C-alpha cells in the first residue's frame, strides 16, 4: 500500500490539479503496454546475445563452423532486425501509447486489438529472424527479413497505428505537447517508410542501384523519423516530469520537430558516400545530416539546463540517469555523424569501424537507454507497485554503461586507424584487418556485460509481475481448495 | 501548436518532400539506365551473369558475406580504393544493372570484392579459402564454410578438384574433400565480379601495382 501511495503522490505532483484519474487511464492501456515492454525487453536480450555470438564468431571463427545458421553474415542482420523491430520499435510503441494516454488524458482506444497487433508483430518478427538465420534473408541492407514476414509486420503495425492515432485524436486537454507531435509523426512515417521500402526494394526491386538509394532513404528514415521521434517523445515527457522543472527554451521545440521531420527524411543517402549513385543524391544526404544539428542543438538547449540544474537528482534517480546518458549520446553521436558526413572526413571513416561505433552508440546509447529508462518509470505505474529489487536497476545501469563504453570507444578509435591505413596503399590489407581483433575482444566483453544488464532488468520485471499476480493466483487457489464460494477479489 | 489538422498536414508534407526527392526522382533518373555498347569493340557492358554465377550470387547473399566484404570502389578523391588496386576506376550506377540484390556493403572488415574476378585472373579460384580461410591466411577471422565440401573415401585416383590441404588441415589418409556444386557456383560468382571496362561516365585509371 505504501508503495502505491508513493507513486500516486509523485503523479499528483507531476500533474496539474485537479489530478486526472491516472489509475483508470493506466488500466486502459495496461495490457498492450505491458506486452510491448515485456516483448521488447525479451528481444533486446535476444538481439544483444546475437550480437555477442557474432562477436564470438569473429574471435573464434572455427567454432560452430559446420552450422551455417550461426555464420557471422547471418547473425549480424538477424541481430539488427531483432533490435530495431523487436526491441526498439516495440518498446517505443509501448511507451508511446502510454504517453498518448497520459498526455491526452484519454483512455487507450481498442486496447484489445492493439494487444492482438503485438502478438502478430512478435510472430512476424520470429518468422523473419529465423528466415534470416536459415538463409532466406533478402540481402537488402536494412530490409533483410523476407517479404512475407515484413508484410505481416506491417499488418500488425496497422492495429497499433490506427488505434494509436485515434487515441491521439481523442486528446482532451489543452494544446498538444512536443511529445505528442513526435509520436504522431513517428506513427505516420513508419508505415509509409516500410510500405515504400517493401514495394520498391523487396517486392518489385528497381534496376541496378535504385534499391540501394531507396534502402538508404529507408535506413535514414527508420533512424530519424521512427526511432528518434519515439525516443524524443519520451525524453520531452520524462525529464520535466521527473525533475519537476519545465524544459528550458521550450518554444524552440517546435523548430526541433519540424527540422527533424524535414532533414531526417533527407539524411539517409549520406551513408552512400563514395558509392555508385548520382552525386546530387549523396550531397542532399550530407546537407541534411549536417542540418540535423539544428534539432539536436535544440534538444540539448531544452534538456541540458534542466539536467544540469538537477545534477544531484540525475545521479540518484533511476530513470533520469538513463535519460541523461541517452541525451549525451544523442548529441555526441549526431555531432560525429555531421562531421563525418563531410566528404574529406568520410574518405577516412566511411565503411570503417568508426562509422559502426557511431551507429551502435546511437542505437544502444541514445535509443535503447531512453526506452529502458522510460520503462523503469512506466512499469511501476502500470502495476501500481515499485520495483522489487532497486539494486538490480543500478546493476543494469552500470553494466550497460560500462559495456557500451567497451564496445564503442575501442571501435571508434581503432576505426580511425583502420580508415587511415586503408587509404594508405603501402600498408597491406591483411595487417589492417588483423589488428581489428582487439576491438572485437572488447566488443564481446562489452556485449556480455550489456546482456547481463538486460537480464537484470528482465529478472526485476518478472519478479514484479510475480509479486503482482501472486495474490490473485493464491486467492484463486484458495477458492479452488476450500470451495467456500466466498467472493474473492483478485486485486 | 494546438491544431491537430495543421500538425498532421505538416507531417505529411515534410515527409513527402524527401519521398519525392529520394524515391521518385531517382527512379525517374536511373530507371531506364541501359548497358553501354562500346563503339570500338561492339561489346555490351555490363552483362547478365550466366546461370551458375547467378546461383552463386544467391549463396553469397544468403550467407551474408556482405557483412564484411563491400562491393564498391570509391573515387580517387574519396578514399584509397583505386590506389590499393581494388579497381581501375570508381564504381558507377551502370556497373550494378544486373546485381539484385545489391551487395554494396557498409563495413570493410575484409577486402573489397567489386573486382575480385579481375584480381583472380587465370589463377584457380579460392576453394581453400572457402573451406577454411585459416588454411591460406593465418589469423583470418573470415567464416569457414566446410558445408560446401563433401568428405569421401578416395576410390582409385584422387579427384581432380579435391582440396589440397596444407599442414594442420589434412583429412585422414584415404579420404578427400571435394567441392559441392554450390561451391562451384559460388566460385563462378566470384569470378564474375569485375568491371574494368571503360564507360562514358567513368574512364579507367592507370594504377601502379601495389604489392
């Protein structure tokens, strides 16, 4: 009871009086949000373990070599798809739905159908990942899951997207918040991105390099118009709510949103630099990638001063810690991406581990940490009960941060050497590649730590659910045993 | 910003600019790109891959070789690919007319293969590397693919295409490793990787040998 009381009090503080019926609102979205968060977390563990296994394959290439399903080239796309569609998309949607309910002060529309969409989504994804591992991947970068599983994924998304937008439209209180713009944008852009890419790249591929151009547009879109707005929606809600301070320079947030919407869509082709595509396409991508610094700067101006003024709270609060590191990674990686999109830098870093490290830090540092931090805030409210093992939250945080550093820093540093030496024809290629081994060693160690951290979160989550459901299960058992016929309330 | 329809309209419009610019316009520009017919030799480039190489391409895709091996030669002012001997000119859109799916790659953890067939020349294809890269390059982290070979007892004379395994990798005496049809297809594909043909949009560059 006391735990529930604490949460209710916190919510009351965060809200404007009179407090809306949070309990009712939470109950309306409990099932689908819980499904999305739980399956997202499970896919995070699966994805990180697949990445870990891929790292092992680089260190011990002869181990398990008879099994083509465990070959490096299949583990890598399997892991990426599990992380993007399994973990980040599902966690982002779960947290996004919860935010729509909270910010709109309106119950979730058709929560049963959304939960059904979640089941279909996981089914589509399981089929897709298995297909990649068994050799039925499409081979299109970023769209490796076969067409049948991607169309299924799109159908599953429609359950969520349609009712999510409905919930957005039922919004009852005042002006729309920044989080709501980001969520609406993401929910529209994602199906458009996936449908176009499916049609033009996988199902009816164009000639020659056309699928690569559309694929690059899609990859940029998934990064900046799907994962980033979902994560920013969470950041723009949780930081002011938890610190109890309004965001600084909030009037600029609208510029951040529209500049992200515009430049995010154009940024993709920067990853084709030096490739066999018309120069104007790459140039457009470079310009957009550099201009993405506008929304990034605004996010820093909005959240930085708030986090800076509450440094003590940031260090102690389980949620804020994750979000603060996420914002830091977002700004740092975006700066790195803008700098390395320039042609003279790209000549060195493009196709090197430095580029890979930035992608990893963006995903696992910015996107993943945001959703994980947000989940630590959302789940106790949904279940009306605090985390059973707060210490495991710290374990998760530190394991993830240290793991992230071990993966990213050596790769970013050695990637520069790799890029420079590859441009120097006097250095034999074999020597350059051979020296990358130490990076792979750190990568495996880091991913092991990150997997352990994720396991700590899942343990905490499972423990919480068991505690919540134990009284219900016990009373059901008691009812069954003594057949007394008394009415027993489960909750 | 409190007008729902306005936000919605803006969201569609901003997205539509990039969609038109990066999906529609490139299809307009490159959709009817055709092979180039050389005025001197009358030969057309690129050419569709013959059946076995096309089959090999599917294996290449299925195994995800692209995770480490790129297939793109960057221009001289955008990297050292040409100086390294990975191609005699930059790769251009026309080179990939018959590549589906494209295997450009985004990571170089291993040599570029865009012109591997050219580099191979008349040498025997790298069956041994396919079987176990460590048999050729000690310390390579490339995946071994023993499932492309059949272990069988030697009957009469050893097979012509049986692998000649170096020390440390031998099979028991009286046995030999023979490539499967799939291994042959993969090798045919690797041999087909070449674009050292001058095109109107990309002339060949003379490169000093770097060994």
